[in-house]
C-alpha cells in the first residue's frame, strides 16, 4: 500500500514479509497466502478500503520452481489481481525450508560462493519481472555473502556472482522494461555485519574499475554504463533489527550508504530484544526465547563501549558473565512492543528511522519483517496472527503520519 507521508511526491510502499507464513511446498505456501493475506489487509485500520495492498513475497527455491510452471504462475497472478494485490519486493534470503524444522546457520546455504545461489537469484529476477507492478520496479533481498565462519577467501567469488546478477538484471530490464534490483542485507555474524563492512566491501570489490570492466565485458556495454548498472541494480536492504543488534546508530548507517553511493533499496522494519542490563532476571526471561529453529545472534556492549558477539543465545548465556552489560539479541519481535515482560526492545531505533523516512524518503520499499511468530513465547501470541501483523502495519503508519505532521508544522 502507498504510505507517502512526506513533503515529496515519491511513492513509498509498505507491506509485511510473507516469510511469517509456513509452507514447504508452493501449494502449502499459496494456501497460507490465501488464508492470511486478505485477513491482514482487511484488518489494517489505516488503509483505505479500495487501496491496492502490496506484498513482500517470500519465495524459496521450491516455491520458485513451482511458479516457473505456467499454470501455477497464472493461478497466482490471477489471485493477485482478484484481491487487488501487487508484489513490490521479494525475500530471496532463505533458499530452503524456513518453518517447522531447525534452520539456524543453514539459512545461509547455499551461500554466495555457490552457483546454486546465483542460479536461484537470477531466476527470481526473471520471475519478478513477470509479476511486475504499476511502477515496474521490484527489489529482491538476499544474504550478505556468507556466514562469517565460512568467509575466508570467499570475497572474490561472492563479488563475481553479485556482478553476474547485475548483468542479468540489466538484460531483464532491457527485455521487459521492469527494473529488478538486488538488496544485500547485513546481518550479525555474517561476512557483512555492519554498514562499515558493506561500504568497505563495495569499495574494494563492487565499485572498482575491475568490477566495472567485468560488467561491461559480460553485458557488452561501456564502462560508464556498467558503473551505472551496478549503482542501479545492487544496493542494500537495511534491516533495522540487525543494525540495532550491532549498536549502529540507524541514521548514521543510512548516511554511510548514501555517501558511498550505495542505494538503500529496501528497509525491513523490525525490532530486536534489548537487555539493559543483562542481569540475572533478564537472562532468566531470555531463556524462553532460546528456541531450536532460528539463529539468535547476541551482541554485548560493556561500559567502555566494547562489543562482543555470540552466535546464539545459549552461547552468550554460557560464556558472558558480565551482569552489567547491555545485550542486543537478534530475535525479531512485534514492532508495536516497546518492552517485554523483563526487558526492552529496540523499537526506539525503528521509530527514529521512520521519523527520518517521513521527512525525506530513504527508500521507497518498506517491509515489516517479524517472521518469528511461531516461536515467540506463548505470552506474546495471545492474538490471531493476522491481527498482530495488521497492528504492526498500523503502528508503522502512525509513526509516519505523526512524524510527517510534526515536520509540516
């Protein structure tokens, strides 16, 4: 849905990521979409009844293979039209299963050193162009290269594959008129965790003369056209939870991307757990969130401002004995919560970024991403999923409206 609440006329789109819905096969995923998406749309109180509703669509490799079949695609496309829905962004981060079984670090497999990841993403680009939308612009978010434990010697292969994606995106737009861009999503304990790391990687591997020559040669264009294509088709997906876990000031991170000429193609609106301090009571409450499906990285900051990273909650619990430090935990919690029972959230970081977005759009694609609904402790799952997602979207719209009103005053 369009949520343009600024002094500019730039259309800004808001939705939620459908990776919250389970579905190993496309048939199961489509059933879930048909059950939940209209319910979420209709429960959004801030949406006009006749407004088209945007989707942040999650497609695994299995879903993609099914949708490449003409009959499956036409049925899905017809449903989108009948329900007044459109796709403006796709989550191409998890390649395989994402619910009901252990995911943990396997969410990064295959990583960007592997041809399977390149093939999957290029095919997503081609499918996205077929989905299209009125603005002929779609973003696809993806993992930040690889898991840090696997990253030695991986940068060159990762960069080469990303540049191959640029070539494919350029060809797709030439053939279809649809601009599909790849948004790299920094995440704790990955090759690219922070804005600084992504900016440095781009300067070394993506924006170099050698990278431009590579794209120019493969796409049969001039070096300047290659540089323009890199800047158009390759950017960042700024996940607010991930950035907050890293103790990054949100606006500073966004400014670093801008200064480095890296477009913020998409912002994932999300909130993390915050233990300040991570004392005995807070840790006891956190134990409920130490579940077996997803990786929940922890970053600890002590009184001197030093950071220590742990790959999961149980590792931080067993190794970190500083009861005065602050912990940020990569566990996506509903964005409308400013506190939990025994600790807080990083909602304030998200609110600040939304205020800046309302003043002057940072991006045109906003996507609420709280995929952990199934593994939240029971105390936080006391309403229907559709109602909770709609409440998140309404909360975001309220933040944008309030900030826009204050700016105009």
